[in-house]
């Protein structure tokens, strides 16, 4: 049972696997046949049964009603009944639409899709759709290669996806596969259909448990193809992809697929639309959270496809979130040992940006992290030493512990490689902040004591 819009709903189930998109057709499990002794009045009109007002069973829902409320007969192939059977007025609207969906006629199929699309917009209608197999019908109709049917199915599934209690039900029924199929077959001029499809995928991908399911059900390929379109479609596609890659388990599929995902995303980082830039760089930043090989692949692809990230930095975006996302990405990439040669120009820009964005702590925290990560590698010390004054001024002396601690990481690495020069710079400015910062980092003093005691004894015999 599902609680939706203050209503308790028992959704229809099907015989066999719940995923109806992967089968040619489905049979709805028959409802319980209510015994005559259980009821004395008609469920719909409330009139008492007697010798003149006889009891009739609805073949769809199994309930007992009077002849006026249960008079129409409709074939029920969805129940495995090809001959017309008696159905009640409650079941009739959805049941007729589901029955039409079994027809080979495009007219009937379109009527079924349009009718279900309209019914799911109404709280009372959505209850009937769920109870009587309308959800499964919409999923199956999504397979039709017909513009109008595809549009109605996309709209109906998008509407259903806006109800969080239905997400698991929709996913199990094959709705994500249906949406992916719609996106793969929709033409350039079917923009509303595409927006409905991506809108549904976006909602699904906001659920942690459904992100991997979306990848398994084929969301990646249609989203990547939509990224190359223009306007709202491309932006929604990249935004949805960004949600998917929040789950590290999806990274390999995204980075190592055959459709050249990385070049597509990197090209979007140079977009004149800064909102598109923001989302595409955010997506890459998520991908850079994975393995060192994945970080190297991003750097490698960027280097061979025109240095898009460097260009994005040089363009001086007005949108500060774009800058923050770029620096987050660069900081992550800076941990890749095998990529240091390709990152040298980005290291130079990072040093420059520290001064440019010194007043924006949400950017400086990523710049400080980038500098600390670059500083781990000896070959970068020569470029970082001239920046040590700025690192001290804007990072080491920051009131934000996250920034200060990253500066300490950077300076400790420089002390290892350029001991005299770094010591001299700290004696000139920053020694007190460095020592005070070390004392404030939880566990550092204990670790230093332990390291020292590995080289000298704590107890000794008399000489």
C-alpha cells in the first residue's frame, strides 16, 4: 500500500516480473473476488440490494455493485479476458484506456496515452491509474514510435515522478527505461517531450538509491546525446548527469564509455552560458573525486582537446560559482602525480587567482587546497616559493580553519623541499601563525611527538 495525497492506494501488480518495459505485454494480477455475503449495499450509489436490485461483480476490481453502477461491458485483455466483461463506473475510465492500449490502431493507442496523461494530473485520477494498471500501460506505451504517443507517455511519467512515494514503484515497473527510450527516439523538434523526459530523470536521480538504477537502465547515452543540443535541453541534461555522478559507482561508466563523454563535458566548460559552465565543471569535479586514473584521464583529455579548463579560467567568469567549481576541480586534479607536467599552466593560474579572489573564502578554500596538493610534488616547489608571501597573507593568516590548515599543508611540503628558503620566508612573516596553526590542528602535536620519539628515547640509562 502507498500513501499518496492523503489517500491509501493499493497499486496494481502484474503476473511475472514487475518490469513491464522489458516484455511485449503484461497481465494484471486479478483482484480479490468479494463474496456476496460481505456486502449489503452498492459500493458506489449506496442503495441496498434486494430481489429487484441484484448484485453484480466488476471483473476489473472484483467488488460488488448494482446493475446501474456496473452495467458496461469491455474486453479485458490486460486480465487475460478477450471477451467483453462487466465493469463498474469507478473502473470504467481507466479500464477503457488500458484496453485501448492493446489495440494495434494508432488512434486507440493515442487516445489511451492522452487519457492516462490527463488522469494522472488529478489526485482522484492518479489513484485509479495506479490501481487499475495505468502506470504499467504508460510504461509500455513509451515504446511506441509515434510522436504524439511518445509525448503523452513522457508527460504522464514526468507527472507521476513528481510524487516521491511512487519512485520505487515507477523504477520497478520500468519507468526509467521507458523515459530513456523516449529520449533516445525523440527528434530535435520534440522539445517538450524531451524536457518532460529529462525532468523525470532528474527527479529520479535526486534519489540516492535510484542513481545507480538510472545508469543500469540506460540513462547515460541519451543524456550525453542531449548535452549536444541547445538551450534548456542541454542544460537539463548536464544537470541530470551531474546528479548521477554524485555516486562514485557511476564514474567508470561515464569516463570510460564509448561516446567520448569527457570531450563533450570539457567542450561545455567553454560555453558562453555561464550556467552551463557551472554545471559542466561541477560534473567534472564530481568525476575527479574517483580514482587517480580517472583524474589522469580528465587531465589527459583536457590537454589533447584544446585546454578547455585553462581557457575557462582565462575567461574570468563573472559567475563566482563557476570560479569556485573550477578551483575545486583543479584542486582535485592536482593530486594526480602522473599529470603534473600537463597541469603546470593551471598551477600558474592558481597562484594568480589567489590574489584575484582573496576576499571570497568559498573560492580561497579550494585555491589553498590546490596549492597544498601541488606542493606535494617536488617539481612544483620552484613555482610555489615565489608565492609563499601571498600564501601566508591570504591563507595561513585566514580566520577560516579550513583555509589555514591547507596553507599549513602547503608550507610543510615546501619546508621538505626548500628548507632554507621556506624558513627564511616564515621568519620574515608567518612563523607565529604557522606554529599556532600546527598547535590547533587536532592530533598534529601528538603525531609530531610520536615521530620524534621514534628517533630519540623517552627513557635512558645513566651515562
